[in-house]
C-alpha cells in the first residue's frame, strides 16, 4: 500500500474535489473514486521516487520530533533552505519523512 501523504497537496485536493463532483452528479461510483485515489497514491509515490533528483539543504532549530509507524515527523523553527544559488527563510516548517524504498514492487495494469 502506498503512502497517502500526497492527497493533501494541491494536486491531490483538486483530484478529490473533482471525484466528489463526479460522485454527486452520479457519473462515477464512490468505489471507483476510491480506486482512482489508490492509483493516484501509487503513481505519485512512484514518480517522486524515480524521477525527482533535486537536492535541497536546510538548517534550523529542532522544535519537536516523532517516530511512529515508520514515519518521522520533524518540526523546525527559523529554517533556511538552500538550493545552489537560492535561499529561502521560513519561521516554522513541518517535515514528514517516510521510507521511500518499498519491499513490494508497484505494478500497473
């Protein structure tokens, strides 16, 4: 099963809103909408694992951290993100990190 973290992104929220509209207008069933969301979870996790190669360095003060169910959650204060020539400063950031390497191969039909 793929992580469902990306459902709360702009893309994930837009997909969910579109699926809700299709359900309301009875163009698709709730079961089909769930299958679409599960496929989205698999596809976005796979694409990010295989295609994204950018690296960003960051530095900040650790506020809190937690490790539960193989998921790390960090909350940092006064964070600086650096990517080659760009610098971005933020007051607070929450980072959720999951194991990107799965024991199971993702197969598409």
